[in-house]
C-alpha cells in the first residue's frame, strides 16, 4: 500500500486522492462501462449486455490488495480486473460476460484511467497555481519600491527593489503554468485502439462515443506507442515545480540568520527543530525544493521511454503512469507549500536597507519600480 508517512509530507491530500487506488479503480471501471455503452449504441454488443456491465461497474467493490497482487502476477491491472468483472456480470446475465472489455486491450484501460486522473490533477494544479500567482502579484505590488541588494553569483551586486525580484518569480510561475495548460490540452485524451492500435472490431464511432461519455477528447489515432504528448505534460509539470523551487530557493537564502530579509510566516507546530528549541526553519521552502530536486528524474524516465517498440511497447508505457502520478503529486505539493509562504511572508525592510547600506551599492533607481509596474500591467492585460 502507498506510504502516507512518506508521501503526504511531499504532496497534498487532494492530489494523493486523485491518484490513489480507489480513484484508479473507479477510472478503469468508468472506462469499461463507457466502452460497453458505446458498443451497444453502435450495435456491436447487445444492449442488455451493456446494461449489465455498466451496472456491475457502477457498484463493483473489489479487494484492492488482492487485485494488486493479481495485477502483479498477470503483468497488467486489466487482466484480473476484467476477469472479476466477467464473473460479476455472469451472475446477472451469463451471456453478457463475454462482452466485458470487448475488442479493447489492457493498455486502453491503463492509459485512459491515467488520463481521467490527470484531468482531475490538472484542475488542482491550475487552481493552486493561479492562487500562488495572484499572491505573488500582490507581494510584488506591495514592494515595488522596497529597496534591497541584488545578488549575482551569490555576491552583493547593485540595488534593486524587492518587488522586482518578486515580479520575476511571478513571470516564471505564469510562464510555467501557461506551458502546462498547453501541454495538458495536447496530452489529456482518450486511449482506445484495441490490441494492435488499428481498432479491430471497434469503429471510429465507438471511439467518439466513449470519448464523449468520459468527457475526454478523442485522439486522431490511438497513441499506444506514441507518447510525446504525455512526455510534454511531464516536462511541463517539472517546469512548474522548478519555477516554484526558484522562489523557495530565494526565500530560503533571504531567511538565513546572516541575511534576515524575509521569513516564512509563524505557524504553530511548523518549522521547528527536534533538537534546537527556537529554530525557525523554512519548511514550505523545504517541501518545494525537495519536489524540484525529484521532478527532473521522474521526467527523464518518461523521456527515456519515448522510443517504444512498434505498435505497443514493452516496459516503456508501463513506466509512465507511476512517474506521471508522482510528478502531479510533487508539483501540487510545491504549490500548496509555497502559497501560504508568499501570502504571509514576513518582509524585513530594515534588514534589506541595512544589507544594502553595508554593501555600499547606492540606492535603487526609479527604473526597478517601473519594471515591476510594467510586469503587473502586462499580466492584467493578459488576464482580460
């Protein structure tokens, strides 16, 4: 079973629920029910069989650990799941059992279930990404004229304003979210092609009906061994995580005792130390930076699996689902961790002024504030 003690600190309860066993099983059953309804509508299977299949899919309650063991033995979840469905359907209508999963293949179930989960996950990324961006815009506006020392190559450089630094954080997040939106549109779609990706006994009309039933776009062709869109979605998630990680890195550096320019908000029971009382650790930054460290490797695994064999690959597509699920979980964990940090960030203007004066770099010019206002104005225009 998944480890909540390991996974929950890195993600959110909402996103973990999107990709948990119950959600995966529900998505797979929704696919099987939609397939049966579409095939009945196109006179491929009897309507009575579709009704029995849909009824069992709506009410099925399976032993998840047993099903997981059976999937490990069989090599794919669809094999034991379809066997169990046929047994349940046979109890209602013996003749209908033969039409469960008719003309489909295990990868159709796996990929479509993943896409249904990805659609739900994308909604959470969109919601909390926009909330973080709004918080960044408000912070940039508040500190458009707050002078501070810029740092290049980790050393003091020229005067800027804190608002300018935050505006760059904002543009990074906005750009990453826009990329994610584009890639999600391209990637999140139905998979239905039958055993060889040539539809077989299925028809294009069945594909359209299943797509409409599940509210997923229908693909031009089955994409069993063509995974570039999924790789693009994975890359976009990793980029969002990296953009959030950039903010976390800067805030953590500003929170060092020797710098003291900004601190995460005080929250009871958060950011303390098990060994040193009174320590104030940047815990939100820690979550985001950990996610940013893990995301590239997960993304690389999906990219590595792109050269898949012929019409359906061996080992490549099977690696995609756990990696993509983990990317969604980490990205959302980073967004959820950094939003309250930015919303209630404790900014020490005096420390910024002292550090600037100590470096003897002069005063921040008007240009920095103008750049902040330009960035915010452009963002408001884009929102319209």
